[in-house]
């Protein structure tokens, strides 16, 4: 923590001022909002069960809540009864998955985030032009599997800067990089820098692949982290963007940083000696979980909440085409989802 970032000294005899710095933006992004509302609308319109391939978004609370309402989460389409309805998660699927669903006569609702779809289309375009495509992302992540599946003969996954030396291409002058949408911006740029050292004519994607929400949440954390003794990130362990926020907080100067799914997972020992706690949440986290963390901190003396805002988000996506058409035919609302991830907290802007 730089001296200029520390709060003013507390006068002798007074208790230290304890505060929460609440990052903004945080929580639900437009793609997550769209996917979650798609499952909710499908349950309302078609009735339970509605099958969902993989977790609709990477958040335990969201998955548990939708399961209680009648969503059935499966790993693969062969677990879905023939002719039933299945929702594809926000992370996207490969053409092979879509073909498997069609072979079982499944009615599909594609809740893939439009920003992930954009990366899929980039992969198809570059493969058509016979490029070697270096997909920067985490092996095994659903999004990476879906994107790589668009052009399996052309795509290589590059997990991190340390894996750059393992890359083998056919023509060093015909190489392009694309990326998973939920990565650390800084680490991705370091991977690109090292790739460009090996392949000087490496082409960039036509636009940023790391999504606006991932970038915005990292920027907000970078701003509050130098002032924080501890940063708590609300998000699930399998949420790539939530895990990255912990890393970004530490790299930006936080004294410590931890990820929790719920407030009850906070270890009180993390707060020992702390006077400033930063709080943020990943892009698949509903605001109610952040409210619980803020309430937990308030009970322990951190009653002053200041918002650290670095951007304002108003992007919204229409519901998936298949669902929208059915809702419209029935006379139900079928346009954009109502933004349900955020409720107001009583905070003072900083």
C-alpha cells in the first residue's frame, strides 16, 4: 500500500475507522443476466423440467436456486431425454454438441453470451483463411472447449505465458491469437507479448475478446486494492473471472485477497488488524450475495461503505432467439431480460 493511499491517521484514543470499499461495476454482466433469465423464462413458459447443459453460469447459488425451481443440470446432451428441451449455457458449445442435440431431436435454447459467440465467429473466419489460431485460455473451461470446437484442426490452446514455448505452427507468418472472454487482461497481454516475440507477424483479433465486464471489474479492483488491507471477492471457484479478480487485487497492492461463495465462508481471522476491506464480485454473482458480505462486515464494525466506481454499465442483450419466438407467439414478453442482478446498497461514492 502506498503512503498516499492509506486513510488518514486516527487521533490518539479513538477507535480506528473501519470501512468497506465496494467496487463498481461488480456482479452480473449482460451475458449472465440474459442466460439466467432465459432459464427462468423457460421454466415459466414451458414448465419443469427444463434441462441445462453444464452450469448455466459459474455460480453455485444461481445453479442451486434454478435447480429448486425445476432446472435439471446435465453434463452432456445424451443425459437429456429424446425430444426434451435443453438450454446451452452462457459459455457456449461446439458444433459437435449442437449436432448431438439435433440427433436426439432436442429443442434447444442457445443462451451463449453474444460476446462469446463473437469469438466463435472469429475462429471460424480465421480457420476458413487457413490460419493457425492460438486460443489464449484455460484448458478444460467450457468456453475454451466450445471455441476450439469451431475449428479443431486450426486451434491450439495457450494456457499462460509459460506455455508459449510449447506452441508449434505451420507457417509463422500466418498466425492469429484470440482469447477466452474472462481472463486477466494483464496476463493475456503478457502472453501476447511473448507470442509476438516468437511470431513477429502475429495478428490480433479484430476487436477485444476479453469482455467489457471482465475488464471493468478488474479496473475497479485495481483502483481500490492499494487502499485495502483485505479484498474479498464473491464468486465460485469455477468462475474464471472471479478467480482472476483475486489475482488482480493482489497484483494491484491489496494486503490480502480471498474468494468466497457466501458470507459464511469468510474467516474472521482475515479481518484481524484490518481497517479497510475491499469487496467485489464476479460477473456471475447476484447482488444478494454481496449484500450478505457487506452485512457480515457491518456486524464486525465495518459499517461505513464507500463505492469505488470506475465505469457505468447499461448494456443488455435480447433473450435467445428460440425462446423469444415462443414467448412472442404466446403473447408473453419476449424482448430483453429485466436486469435483476443488482439492488441498491446504501453507499457513499468515493
